[in-house]
C-alpha cells in the first residue's frame, strides 16, 4: 500500500495505468513505439466495449430508434398505409391543433397521469412501509399485492369489466344490495374515468411497492433508532427519514409512472374503449383509432411523435430539477 | 474455473454469429409466404368448427389438385386485420385471407386484392345470391368470393316474454313486426320488467356499429349515393332511424351501457338475463343452447318501409401480389362449391351464399329449429345495401358513425345535429 501523498513509481496497484492515462515522459515526450502501443491498446479496449454493447445497440437501433425515425417520417405524410404516401410536411401537426378530440385525449392523458402517478406512489410507499415492518403473514400480503403485476394489462382490464359492468358488475351489485344505488360506470364520463384509474391503481401499486420496499431495506435501522432517542414519533420518522431516504426510488418511480401513464393503452382500450363518447380517450387509444380503424396513419404517427416529445420533455425536466436522483438510497 | 476475457469474447462472438445467421435465415422466407411452387398460404381466424371445415376443405382440394398444398395460418380475430395490414405493407402477405364484407372496399379500393374476373368463369357469380355477389365487387370487378354469410335476427327469452304477456311473435318474414308494433312490444316489456332489467339489447358495439344501418335500410334510406362518395344519410329515413334508436336509450328500453362504444356486448346482456331480447347472429346459437339459463326463441327483425338487415359473414380474397393467381382462384372457387359450402355451414351454424343452398334445410347442430329465421332474414339484404359497403372509405365512415351515435344515444345530442354531423363526417371520409 502506498502512503497517501507519497506515491511511489514501483507501486503497480496504485499507480495510474500508463496506457489509459499516459504519463508524460521525461521532458514531456513519449517514444513513438510507446505511443503506438497506447493507441493500439485504446483501440482494443474500444473494440471490446463495442462488442459487449453491440447486440444491445443493434436491438435498440432496429426496434427502437429506427421505428421512431420512421414514425417521424410517416407523420409528415398523408397515408393509409398502402402504397406510397403523399408528403404533406407539417399538415398533420396543424390538424392536431384544430382537433378537439386530440385536445380532449391529451387532457384525459394528463388527468390520468395526475391521478394515477401520485396515488400509485403514495399507496406503494404506504404498503412498502407496512410490509417492511414486523407484520404477520407479510409474505402472503406481499404476494397478493404484487400478483396483478404478473397479469397482462388486457387480462387485468377484462377483470375490470367484470367488476365495473354497470348492470352485472360486482361493485354495482354490492352497492345495490347495500341500498347505495348503482353507478353508471360505463355510460357517464366521470365514473368511467374513475373505473380506469381504479383498475390502473390495482395493477400498478404492486410495482411501486416492490421498488419502495427495496429502497426501504437499504435504510440503516440506526437512523430510526437515533431519531427515536431524540424523541421523534412515527410520523416524523416517516417524514424526515423514510421519505428522504427513498428519494432515488421516488425519482425512478416518478419517471417510470409518468411514462407508463402517458402510454396507457390496454386498460383503457379493453375497459372503456375510450368511451363513453371520448371521455376516457387517451392519446394512445386515439392514435390507435386513427392508425388502425380509420387508417389515417400519418395523423396517428403525428400523435405518437407528440406523445414522445411530451415524455422526453417531462423526463428531461425531472432529470434537471430532481435533486434526489444521484443519492444512494 | 477461470475464464479469460479472450474466452468470453470468443463465446460472445460465437453467439452473435449464431444470432446473425438465424436472423438471415428469418429474412430468407417471410412467415406468410409459401416456399413451394405449388403451395398457397391461407390466413384466417375461426372457431373450432370453422377451422375444422377449412381443414376438411383443404384436404379435399389437395386430393383433387395433385401437387397443390395449402398452408393454413390461424390467427386470433382481434389481431387478424392489423396483421394483414402489416403484411400487405411489408410485402409478406399470404396468398389468400378471410375478410369481412364491410372491409372489402378498403382493400380492393387500394389495389391490394387480386382481380378475380380474369381467372373465374364469366358466369361464376350466377351461383351466388345477388346481394352477396354485389358485395364482393368493386367498380364492377369481383375481388372476392362470398364464402358464408350471417345476419342478425331477434333472439328472445321465452319466459320473460310469457311473463310480460307476449304470447306470440311473428313466424314469417311477411308478418314481421312493423316498427310501431315492435315499439309496442318494447313498451309492454318495459312496463312488466323490474327496473334493472330491460326489454332489448342491440348488437352494435365496437366494429359492429355498421349494424345500425339496418334501421336506415328498413326506413328506406341509404348512407351513400350510388357514386359511393356523396353522403345520403341526411334524409327523412335517416332522421327516422336516429330518432327511433335514440329513443331506446331515452325511454330505458335498453341498458345505458348498450351504446356503441360499450365494452359489454349485447349477447352478454341477453345471456345474463339483463335484457329480454337481443339482436344476434347465427354464431350465437351454440352459446344460446349451452349458456342461456332460459329457453331461447327467435323472430324476424322489424320492418318499416321495407325489411332490412346487416351484411354479416365472410368473403375470401386472394392478394394482388400472389405468385400463384390461377391456383389461388381455383382454391377460392373450390371453397365455394356446393358440397364444401354445405359441409362448412352445417358444421359452423353459418348461412350459405349459394342460391342452390339458400332454400336447403340446413341442419345446424345447435337449436336447428331457429335456423330458418336467419335464412329468411338474410333475404332482406338488398344488392343496393351491400353495394354501399364496397366504398374504400367504410373504415373511416365506421368511426364517424360510432362517434355520432354515441353522442346521440348517451351524449344528449339531438337528431338534427346527429344527422348533420353524420353527413359532414361521411363527406369528409369519402373525400380523403
């Protein structure tokens, strides 16, 4: 081991790698032979790095970046998908601005995001705290809460249809039996959106809980012990220790949940089909309707590009302003 | 065991090579394309009974046509047309696929289907009923063969009808209820049923919204003029159809979740005894026999200016870029032959398209006594009704119809606004 501040040239384990960080030769010069060797080594390192990255880069390129660029190109065309489209520059984006259903779908997407993201995170954190405590049969409860995660969104939504069918659904049957009267889950806008939010929460809370649980298990118990000695109650421990310490998990979940909410499709498509009217239509269901029902694929691609830009802007803002992202939880 | 970096890189390279070679192999022959010179690919969806019918027909065709083989590719209905569209766009489409009459115009009008007139005998169309032969033509050219058809009639809960005092229903097409008589039946049922049960559930949900046109046809109207471009829905018939169907919701004659965008289908509402009657096709008969906890009866759809019904069922098409057009046309003709069609229809509880089978007493396996109502109802589809579905804009018209009917039924939109929006929307759709 070298003594701090007294680095010796013979200490190979501590000395900087001369190939990665070339040290100047005496008089600031290196011999041409050593420079060539350094370059060769750097090239080899780069080749190794790319060989590991290669398969993923190919997959990302073919299945992510290429489709995005292609969608951008299609969004500049008037096309039904068959034959060559007609280049219309930004016309499809101009149509979006004057399309009230697009704005309604955008507003619904935002409303869905505003409701589902904080609620799913708050419920996930609450359940994680509960499951992290000494609680009987918590393994069983964890499994029950996480179970919807392993079910596909379509299957979850089909279960939602059984629950929220306004004639024969379980919820309305219970409400009728208890004299509360039925709710028009399928024929009025606000209850329909509520049903979408509730089913989404059921589906998403388990994921949030798991991430928070992992974060919580990395929090040192000594912190709580110290706080208790200083007289902090349960709420203060939660407010001043738990919440800040799971900051990185919160940042991760915020970004993931917002992206999920912007892209929500399967639950809305199966549970309400965007109806009644367009009261639960979101940007992706509206894009699907234009792309695959009306076959106005240029317009649908324009909606997709707008969604991509919205998601990128939100993620960039989060990245810029959320201070907890670099902390270790 | 020590593994050097060189060994890891070697292994990664080998795996990458295998993956690359696999990918190359994948590109060499797209899944939808046949490899053999005399092999046809045929993409369809279907029930077990329908797929069995196709398999028997394929076996018979292969026996009758030495050297020819047909590769059957079965996909779920929900993905059928997204898959076909993607395959058509990428040039990996099958030689033959199963379509629906209401999307034929979409494909034919965009040059995606094989013009069959050059491969079929000139009198080939004479063996089919007029509306169905009309339905497979675009611009006077046949782009499909009418394989089977289906249409909706009224299915009713015999016990619920008896309890409401409705003891007889029309037994012949000529004596079918008029709209006024049908309305009186609905009102009578409403007065006798508890609040959470309803007289009717209509099967216009989702892509089936075009079944609403049955009311328009019954009122003597049409949605497109003969040029298939000019909207024709702004008419007395159009107003009557909107008024009548909208009133079902206003008077609680149907459940509020029976609207066109609902996730709950009419058959579910009927089989759960929430509705005393429902409009439905022959494909519901097996479920009616096995699932319904009550005895199911049938009668004809009501009539107004005339009788009318929806054009259900499936044509079969060959794709424009098939490399075996003669063989494809030969296979399509074989599938619509008398014996093949009779076998398919009786096994699947579906209606034939051939004139010489329409009068035949088809022995459906489930509730065979109800089959005649469907056969009779199918005869109310007129060639001019079918011809309107040949418009390449039917997909866009379907979206307009769905939006406007939803607004009229549960959004409080008035009849005049609905008709005006329908007319404007159809005009915009056909102008694209």
